[in-house]
């Protein structure tokens, strides 16, 4: 808890989606948080348009799932097609994914960011300072002092930890001398967002048109909105492609009827990862730590997974439940996950961004032949379990995302997490002895009755008596309940146990 020497437990720099989620998750757990943002209003135009089921589960935890759902539509099938419309590969829509929500959603980013800020405003432990720009930091053994330039001039904020959620150019990353490793993917694309008017004929699926004459993306962007992305061709400049006439010519073949252009912008799509996500008491999350091309719709999702991973660990350290060494598990858990999604997106980008006609024809023949030979549609996106970090290595299921069973339909639908709360859970087949700080449940309890069959199947599939689920809903490990509780205590406080 902060004392006179500290203004807050955690200073969050940057209030994009990742900073707002990090601050809200920390404040919910009781940490005192100051969040500073250089801009005075939410950035009004969307960048991300897709998030996945795991992220909707995080919004559920934050209490904003219903509000976010108002600005979202479940993700439709995602198809890669040739220039003349033949199907190269597809990801089917997934109406019920592991996290208890649809596989993904197409959404309006400013509405999401407003919902996150609204929930943050209800947290008495959080203070938001808009129009405050982070400039520099110094750290010592006990904390971090940040120089912030606010409306009243420069001021220092002293915190136990600082999380840089300050986006791709991240002044916090620069302040800790952070360097980026580069995947060498760097493609310029024009993004055109439209408001869809009544009578419009926008495609009911998300599309990558693998046309060497003009690689093109066409996707839903939340209720009443649609997005096109057009790759720039050699010799085209940003000024050329932003002109009205140019964009009208690009949209003409789509014959989509009445749509109104809301914005146009040119982005460079690239894959970058910071070498170090932690320097002492300073940590990086979101685009400050990694950036991806958008072909898998996962940049913000990766950042929000960072927030979920970091928030419970920082809270455990701040409350003395864990040694500071727990923070060393943040990057080893999150980096391989983020990299796998960057590599997936670059792989997709390499399929789409082929400008050489002969190479495109060869790609088409190969992918069409594979489909003709019966190659199935691609499975829903799944990432590998953590290989390292705060898990009980060697136990079945360790490091996997734990599913969220559901029961019922519509507004009366029950979801497991709602009854179990924010902390770690130990779910066992039979009654077991408790451990401090862990929510203990057994399958015979009435509160688990709606989910019993699902949970039993999971335990059977992992040949486990019990499972310990971390606060970010990843599996710590499986085994006997008392052994799991002991292993959890050791994982959080290895130094105390060794002493
Ligand atoms: C065209 C495009 C399409 C995309 N599509 C998707 C998608 O479909 N799905 C998906 O998951 N992701 C997508 N992304 C990626 C996604 O938009 C980003 O990953 C996400 O917005 C990053 O969030 P963030 O909070 O880390 O950073 P940002 O949203 O960049 O927020 C950083 C914040 O820090 C503030 N800041 C910066 N410097 C300072 C300072 N010195 N002091 C105080 N505040 C500061 C900024 O003002 C900003 O508000 C897409 C990106 C693009 C460009």
C-alpha cells in the first residue's frame, strides 16, 4: 500500500486500451493507480476492429462485456480468396469458443476505450490524469519517479512500479533504453473506414483478396461500420492514395451502395518485439512491447493479455503474496505467445501481399489443389500453452487457457467465472482442504452444478484430481489439491520457502 513516500502503487503511462485495462484490473484488486495520458480525449478513430473470445472474457471480468457487446458483432467467417473470387483458405465462424463467448467479435475501438475509461472512473483506487505527458523516469531500489508534464507544468509522480502502455513509439521504452527486434516485415497499407447506410451491400464475411494487382482486405468493423485496407503499390505515395478520387476508384468494384467514408489513413504494417519487457520496476505492455501486422486481428488482443498477465502478478507482489521474482515470469510467458501471433500474421501477410503475378499464380494453384484434395478449413486460432513461467511444469494442462463453461441461453446464460471471483481457483473432484487466498470449489457444490459435466470432462481429459487456475484464467497445474496449493505457494514465494 502507498505510504507518504509514494503517490501510488502503480503509475500507468498511456490510456489506450491496454493502459486502461491494466489500470482497471489493478485498481479492482485494490492497488492504488495513477494513469497519465497525454491526450485529453479518447482517440476518436478505430485502429483495431477485431478481438477474440479470451478478450471478451477479460471484459466480462471487468464488468463491461454487455456494454462492449452493444458495439460489437460476432466475427463472421474469414476467407482468403483469389483475385477472381476462388476460395484459398477460410476460418469458419466459431459461435461458442473455449472462453464461453463467440470465437471473436468485430467492434468499434473508441466505444471500447470509452467503456474501459468509464469502468476505471468507478474505481476509487484509480486516478486518471488526462493531458499529462510522461517525459522521463529515474528508479531506485524502492520505486520509480516519473517526470510528467501536465496542464500546470512539470511534476514528479513517485510509484512502486511503472507500466509503460504508451504505444508503438513508447517514450517509456526509450527511457529504459529499450531496443526492438524486427521481423523485417514492413508494408504500407491504406485503411478506409466507412459508415454503412441503409441499403448498403457490404460483404457478410471478412475477406482477404489475394490479388497481385492490389492486395485488399475487407472486414466488418462493428455495428454499422465496414473497413477496407488496400496495399500501396510500388511508386504510390501517401498523398496519392488519400485523395477522394483514388479511394472512390478503389471502392467502385465493390459496388457496395450507400456508404460514407469516416476516415482514411496510411499505416505501415510491421512486426516488432521489444528485447526487454522489464527493467527493474518499469514494465512494458501492449504496443510498447510488441507490434504486429493486423492480418490476424491480434495486436490489441496481445496487449490485453499482457494486462491480464501483469495485473495479478503486480498485485501479488504489492500485497506481499509473492516475491518480486514473480515479475520475471511476465516476459517468458507473454513473449512466445505474442511472437506466435506476430508470426501467424506475417504468414498471412505473406500470402496476401504477393505482387508478383507468377508467384501469385503459383500460390493460387498450390492452395487450390490443397483444398481440392480435401484439406479442411483452418481450425480456430489457438496458441501453445506456456512452456515456462509461473506454472507447475510437467503437470497435465499447465500453461493452457482454462475454459469457461456456460449454461443456458440469452441474457439468462450462466458463466463459470461470474460465480468464482477474481483470484486463483482450486477446483477439485472432492472436498479438499483450503489454502489462504485461493477460492476452493469441489464438483459436488451446488454452485458448480450447471458446469459440473464440463469441468468433469476437463479433469478426466487431463487425468487430474484437481486443477489450480491462475487469476488470468491460465492453468497453473493439475494434481492432488494439497500438493497444488503447496506448489502455488512455492511458485509465488520461492525465496521464503528456500530460507
Ligand atoms: C490498421 C490497424 C488495424 C488493427 N487491427 C487490429 C485488430 O483488428 N485487432 C487487434 O487486436 N489489434 C489491431 N490493431 C492493433 C491495435 O490497434 C493496437 O495493438 C492497440 O491499439 C495498442 O493498444 P495500446 O494501448 O498498447 O497502445 P495505443 O492504443 O497506441 O495507446 C497508447 C496511448 O499512450 C499515449 N501516450 C503515448 N505517449 C505518451 C506520453 N509520453 N505520456 C502519456 N501518454 C502517452 C497515447 O496517447 C495513447 O493513448 C490494428 C492496428 C492498426 C494500425
